C-alpha cells in the first residue's frame, strides 16, 4: 500500500477561485470542517483576472432593472438552452451576493449618489455590472480571502488553532475523486512543490476548478485551466453537459505573438469603444441577427445616442452577445478586411478623453502600453477572438449544485454546466460563482452533516491505483519497445492545442471534427507514453503529463458533442448547419466515460473514451415563459413547446 498523508474533513472544496472560496465560506459557516485545495498560490485563481464586473440586477443606475429582466437577458444570451431554474436563481440571488460582498469589505466603484456603480455589458438590457475599475475579480478574491481569514481568526479564539475548521492547501493538485461504492469518500492529490501524495477523506467534495481553455492554442485562460474538475467528475462517474458550447471572446490581443489571446475586456465596448474594419467601417451594424433586430440600433447616430439616453434609443451592435461579435470579427477577417495582424480595430481613443480612458480602463491602458507598445488613448487596439470560457460542464441539480449520479459530489462555478445555456453573458460568471458557490457549500455541508455518524470508507486499492497512475510518467522510459518511444508532454500539449484550435474552434465543419477525433485518439495513445525525467520535487513536465489526461478527456467531449449537434447556437457554430434549429432547443447532450467503472485505462483507442447521449430538457415553467413576448418565443421554441 502507498504511504500517503491522510486527513479527515467534512467537506473538501477543490479550487480556490470565486466559486470555491464562496463554497468553503458557506460550508464552514454552516458548521462543516472544510478544506480548500488549489493548484496555484492562494489568491492566484482565475477569478482574479476578471475585469469587467459582476452582473446583478440591483437597479442602481437604471431603476427599470430587476431579476426578471436579468433572467430574460440571460436566457436570450444562452439562446434558451439554459437550465432555466439556475438562470432564475442566479438572477434572483445575485444582488444579495453583491451586497453581502460589500458587507465583507469589498470596495466597489460608486454612482454620484454613493450607490454601487453598474456598467453596461453585451446582452444586458440595463447597466448591470458592479465593478472596481477593470479589476473586479481582484477585489472579489481579496474580499473572499479576507472573509476566510476572519473566520480562521474566530476559530483560533475558540480552538487555539486557526486551521481547525477551515484550512487552505495551496499548490496542491487533485488527480482523483475517491469513492466508497457509489458515493464520494475523498480526494487524492499531490503537493506540487514536494511531489508528496496526500488523501483528504470527506463525505462531500465540491469541485470548483474553473474551465478548459488550455486545450486551445489561442486563449485568455492561464496555465491552470486544464479541465481538471471536468475530468475528475467524469472519472468519478458524473456526466458532463453540453460540452460543445465553448465561448470565444471577440476581443483578445492579436499582437505581438507572445501575448496573443490575452483578454481585452468587454468594458471597452461597454464604455463606448467601437469596432472597425480596415476600411474604417463600423461593421457590426451588418451583423445583427434577426432574433435581436428590434433591440439594437440601426445607425451610428442612434447607437451613439444610447450611451446618454438608453431609454429612448437602442443599444449599439458592438454590445451584442459575445458569440455574435466573435463570428462577425471572424467574417470580416476572412473577407480580407482585417487589421495588419489578423484582427480588427477596437477604438476608444476617438471616443473618450485620455484621462477618462486611464481612469475607467487602467488595466487595459497598461496592458497595451507594456505588452504591445500601443497607447490606447491615442490609437486603436487590434483584437480578435480568443477561447475564453466553457459553458458546458458537470451536470448538476439547479438548487443544490449536486452532481448528477454521484452522491456527495457537488460542483459550482465555470466547471458546472447548465446555467449559461449555449452562451454566457459577460459579468454573469462572477455572479454565478457567488450564487452557486454558496449553494454548493450549503448543500455539501448539509449532506456531510447527515453522514457524520456513517462516514464513507476510503478504499486503499483506489489510493494505490491513483498513486500508480500519477507515477507512470516516470516509468515511460522502461516501456515495451512496441509501445513506441517516450513522448514529450510539451509536444503533446502543443499538438492538442493546435488540433482544437484548427479543427474544433470558432467555426466548425464535420470533416474537421472527425479529423480532430482521430488526432485525439492518436494523442491519447501517445500520452500514455508521456515521459518525464528527474524527480517529483517541483517538476512542471510531470505536472503537465498528468494534466494531459484531463485535457484529452475534455477535448474529446467537446469534439464529440460538437459533431453531434447539427445546428449553430451560441458558442457552437457549424459552417455546414449555419442556422439555429428550434428542434434542438430542448436537447441536452451528455458525455459519460465509456468505461463506467471509472477505471484507469485509456479507453478504446478507436471508439474513444466518451459515450454521448441525448436528453430532453425539462420544459420551462409557464410563469417564466410569460416574461417573454410570444413573438420572441416563436423564434426559439419548437412548435410542440409553444403549443404546450
Ligand atoms: P477559478 O477562479 O479559475 O478557480 C479555479 C481554482 O481551481 C483555482 O484555485 C485552481 O488553482 C484550482 N484548481 C484547478 N484544477 C485543480 C486541481 N486539479 N486540483 C486542485 N485545484 C485545482 N467573468 C465575469 O463575470 N466578469 C468578468 O469581468 C470576467 N472577466 C474575465 C477576464 C479574464 C481575463 C478571464 C480569463 C475570465 C473572465 N471572466 C469574467 C470569467 C471568470 O473570471 C471565470 O469564469 C471565473 O473566475 C471562474 O471562477 P471559478 O471559481 O469557477 O474558477
């Protein structure tokens, strides 16, 4: 048996971004002894990079806003594929979560009369994003960390130990969820610095590991986004929902190559920035789809008037949902009207005085000055689509955040599916983290409390298997010659990213996705031979070799689901099926591991590791449907749904 450090907790939260920390705070406040594990340093989660703001219908800037309007916008943005109950809870609870942050010490930007200021963003009818300049995520994480410390200080007073009820394990990677029969019994992981293995035993595990962007070559995501939580859930037997929906943010940097993909926040457009092609044309007016025609301005004059008088003018088409803007930019570049480095121009310099730009968009000013030597107060930025967010994720119960089919497993944040349907609106992630992070922590604590006297048993053979799996990259040198030579994990990663970018990217074609699946099968076989030299003390090559399993699993889910869905909707665009098809409106695609035992085998090299099933979504509750005009519903819902 492997000798590993073992500890007992009530709730283990994997991930210390906004969702993980909010879950941990809630679980601890509800009496559960809670451990939080994160891959990077505490505080360096993806959430910290969030720029534009948190969407919540507080109505501070326009009193017309309320949860019903936010719900409507979210459903429209997701093209009605959202798990509607999640969208309802999210819209209803987001304001309370933002006010709660304020009571915990968050310092938001203010309106003139002292309320939390809210800004415009794509797809939101009213100014709705509570923000701190363009560094909102930093303030969110700082506040949640401060709350964690405050709780630890309370615990110290009572128990003499700061970490008795809430402990953070930083720079640790979880590689397996352990199970006792069907239910969760804990997690297996390793410390990145020492390479030492550990097990945290717990009846409830919350997955809050964020997204999958590192499977794509051009991405706004950082090194941590390797789809670990998605893969952990799959391997534990939970299904992933609608993985074909990947958001390509319309505005990433395109130049210089070393920074390609880094995000240019949507606030630039929310605050007045416009998109132009190489002919100087504001091209977005040519790309307003029929479903949005009556909501967006038809002329530049009307669009510009909207910034001062939103009640009597329609919004600029630069603020269409992200999928629409990304496709439009892609089309302009393809038509030969792109910028010198393969993007388009995003201009604030002619729209706002320099000091306003520096005050409202300080990070963007510095980002372009330092990384591209571009002064955005004097010249336009060059921007193009970048892989940004995954709408697909672990299938969860809307109210409790419980993962389907695996008792004791919960999921919140970007790793959970359903909330955003086929396309997420900007700002709706930070609010999602808070609303469903809290719900996951609450229900995980409740679940663990109910099992306090009958805790699940951790199976030593699972620990041994997980340790052997983690050590395999060190023994690749000793493989049978027939297996082929050891493979370099960095080369495999690059090939994977190129494959996903080129063949399952922003515009998809059947033959390319089939080719991608063949390439993924080849990479999977080669990844079994991913070899590393040296030892377990901080060895990034080894870490990447382990992350490859997750990226390959998740990429296969994306490619299989994208091939199956023969329509274009939100973050899934098929060149061969360019229209949204109402008969797909109520269809969810679920990915499961083909080997339901969750075994450590790499799966059938030809058929792959993932099996796909279709499921009909639950009908939208009538009182929620009544929030929309019938003329609008006709554009989305199938005949039989309308009839019902
Ligand atoms: P994260 O914040 O990414 O946290 C994931 C955590 O999981 C990390 O602590 C990581 O270390 C840990 N982890 C991962 N794998 C493992 C493992 N195997 N073992 C242990 N720990 C693990 N959204 C908005 O709503 N508004 C915005 O303005 C906005 N701006 C953005 C700007 C940028 C540049 C980017 C990239 C995203 C932005 N988003 C925005 C999206 C939003 O930031 C993310 O969707 C959100 O922060 C995800 O939060 P999370 O808690 O789910 O995950």
